[in-house]
C-alpha cells in the first residue's frame, strides 16, 4: 500500500500493523495531516472527534486511538484504507 504524502515518513508496517516509528498521538497525527492538507481547525476537530468517538465506542474502524502517553495509533490494512477515506471525505 502506498501511503498518502500527509503521513509521516516513519509510518511502517510490521506484523500486519501500520504504526509510526516516532511517537505520535492521534491528536498530533491529525494536526500533521491538517497542516499538510492546509485545512482549517474545524476540519481537524471533526477528524479528531470522529477518531476519538470511534475508539471510545470500541468500534475501531479507523485504527486504534493513541493518547499522549501512547506510542502511535495502529492500523490494519483495512483500517488504514478507511482512515484515508475518512480524511479524503471530511
């Protein structure tokens, strides 16, 4: 899978899980994507809230949620595809 350019270059796949090689919370990842795509704060809040709600409800359509003390959100191939689709359609 080719990652979009808005993903940090350290994102890699190990044991069927995608994650960041450098520590990044879900909020920080959303901020990096927002900056790269030149989106406004409302767009970023919508993306972040969608990801957090998905995690709190334990649905995990878009990967795991990483708080400030976690290493990185993780994604299966299917979750990563849904995450990319979410970013494209917000």
